[in-house]
C-alpha cells in the first residue's frame, strides 16, 4: 500500500458529456446540460441524430437540465418543446 493518495481526473466536454469511473470500469454519461449547440455531443445534435442518446448521470441531473431549458429565453417554443421531449425520453443511471 502506498502512502500517496489516489487521484482520479474527469474531463467534461463542453456539451456536458464525461466518462466517469464506475465499478472498476467507466461509463459515459451526460453530467450537465453544457453548451446545447456543442459540436458532436451537444444535446441539439444528439436530438437531431438517429444515434442512441447519451444517458444522464442520474435523474437529478436530468431534471436540472429540464429546468434550465424551461428557463431559457433564447429558444423558440418549438425548439424548447423538442428539447424537453428529448431530455424526458433519455435514460439515466440510478
């Protein structure tokens, strides 16, 4: 056993997606809403693609994203409704 503490570093993409350590491995999940128009992994591009959505870290993080989208005043009503529907349908980790 070492006297040095173990340090784990986690990088979060501008889109809010990260790979987190989990039970000896790792999971990729959305840990925050991030920049919704971020290239490749932003929530808008995810919503418009046919790929599987990135799961949320947990229900609380997903609910925070829903609240943030509801409060934004820079989205049209149609885009807001689409984003909210997409976020509500995306799974999360327990």
